[in-house]
C-alpha cells in the first residue's frame, strides 16, 4: 500500500495546494476568475455525444482555478452531470481536452483511474455509504484503501467527525442517521485525504432548505482550507445566498461564467431599458 500513499503525495504536489488566505481570496474576487492562481480544471472545446445521438456537452471551454468555489448550474439535461462524469473518468469526451492539475485525463490509463479518483473528493446526492459499516468505519475505510496506518486512521477520522459535527455518531449505522447526517458522513469520507479538488454532484438535492444551508456551510469551510470546490446544483436559493462564481450550462453549452453570480443571470440596466422600449406582446387592456 505504500505506493498508494506516495501516489497521493505526488498528486498533491501536482495540484500545488496551499492554504488560501483572506488576502488571496479578496484579491482574486476583485479581478477576473482565477486572479493569477494555477488552474485545477481545464476544459478546452470539450464535446460529448452519447450512444444514440444525445448531446451531453458541446465545445465547452472553461477553467477553474486553485482555491475557487464554483457552482455549476442549469436545467435538467443541460450538461451538468456530463461535466461531473467526465471529471471522474466515468465517461470519455467525444472530442476536446480535459486537464486536471495540468494533466491530460486522456493520458491516464485504465489501471491508474482508481489512483486518480482517490486524489479527488466526490460527494453524491444519494450519499453512497456502505450500509453495514458504522460512521467511523465508513470514513476509516476510505483511508485504509490508501494504506493509512491504524494511528493515522483514528486521528484523521476523529478530526473529520469534529469538523462535520458527527463526533457523537461514530458508532451509528447509516440507516440510523438523518439525511443531513448521512451527507455529512459522505463529505467527511470525500475529504479524508484533504483532496486538492472536491466535486459535489447535487449534494443538497435530497435535503430540506435548513439542512442544505448546513451542508453548504460545511463545504465552504472545506474550501477555506485550500481545497478547490465545484458544486453541480439546482438549488437556486443556495447559489443566490452564497454569491460565488457561477458557470451556467444550457443544451450542453457554457452560456455564462460570472464572478459572485446568482443562479440566473442579472438583468443589466441597459437590458431593462431595452425591454421597456420594446413593443408589448401582451393583449390589449392588460
């Protein structure tokens, strides 16, 4: 297993991870996305057409920079899940280039895919916890597969339980937890190796509003440690509340890339005036 630990350290070096200070964050937010930081995710003219002809993505080009918190939004079928599946190498693009930490994903052979996935954190809508393992064991298992020692496992699990507010639930099984608690375990498990990149696919999709806020706060706390976070979501209220960078997809195309954006695009004063001057299409008398 020592090779797995060395591979993990190697990937971390490639991601050039360091803690993002408040000064770093403020400087970046005053400038264009990235603010000069190294890129973590690069899509260059990426298209994906599924068997049967369905279009998943069309010439998508965007970059996510180190330390960013980015929302990926769009209607059902817009291409959000395709982006996530491409990033974990569940599917391959039809054309174009995808780089993570500067490395072309096409160059990662099938035998190294699992090693690559262990060095990114992934959070799913349906939690994907092992039902026969306790909270402690679910998190510990993710460390064990990379060759962590018993001492390291215990210290890391207890640290993550404190971070996620689950210190009193370590002996519980998943079916004894609420949906929010299960998602916290899922996030803790995804964060066991302090990954440079955390991908979250509809992480609040099965949760109520109050619970969703708690989960997003936890993910923001993780982002503050220096981890780059990309969240695919339909949660408009959450996106509007957090005002982070927003990438919007429509019919497989990137149609908006906005710093501190809302779920839907703001209407500018000029656009509002143009709409007011346009001939009304309403029936007379309304």
